[in-house]
């Protein structure tokens, strides 16, 4: 049987789903991020700090929350598929945009106007990234790559590769921001 929810029930379920997914995944962000244990009936339990793997595995007993989770996950997973990374960043941005959006809507701002302003702001954000982005140092790359690979030798190898691909990394960040349009639409 189909169920239609709206009003406070919808807002409460959306807030719960965003909090559940984003708080879990964002705890893995960065070189000092936490690990998460995933217990899936189809696999042996395992530990990971990979945002996309964690995001894909999060479910809830409430089918309404699961429907909302599916929509949120779609944007994050799409970023990972198109860019090769950025799931956690996408979810951190989504959570922030959502929380600020609700705050402004509760203060009386028209939701349609807010969405239009967010879409208009994307181009300005991309320009600002171009002006203010900082290429990570060789040591920054090494730390990030070593943590991601869980191996310092692989980290050193990846650092050398990343240094050769500096421009591609900047483009990747731009693509993450562009994919935020998926969330805003």
C-alpha cells in the first residue's frame, strides 16, 4: 500500500534520514577520520572508512526513512561514480545546505526563492574555488594517500601520481560542486 506523507511528518523523517546518513559518513572525513563497522547479511562484517561504502550500507527499519535515504544516497553515489571520490564531501555540503535552508524557511523565506538563489550561487562558488583553491603540498598528499591506502609505501607511490595530476584534482573538486545541483533540483 502506498503512503503519502507531508507536513511535519515529512520534515521529521527527512531530518532523521539526513542526520542518520550524514553523521555516520562525515565522521570518516579526512586523514584522521573514524572507521565504521558494517554488518551486512550478505557479507562478513568489515571495517572501513570509505564514505561511499558506508553510505550504500545505511538503512533504517522505517520504509519512509529508507525512501528518503535512497534519494540522499543517489546524489552522493552519483558524485562518486562521476568523480571517483567526494561522497563524504557531498553529504557534508548537503547537510549544511539542508539545515540552513530549513532555518531560513522557518524564518519566512520562500522555499522556491531560496532554491533559485542557491542555483544562482553555484557559479559564484565555482569562481571562488578557482581563485582560492590551494594545491596540497607533497606532504599533504602523502598523508592523505597513506591513510586512504592504509600503507605508507602505496601512499608514497600515490603521492607521486597525484603530483603529476594536480589539475585533475582541482577539476574533481569543481565537479563535486557542480553535482550539488543534483541535490538542489
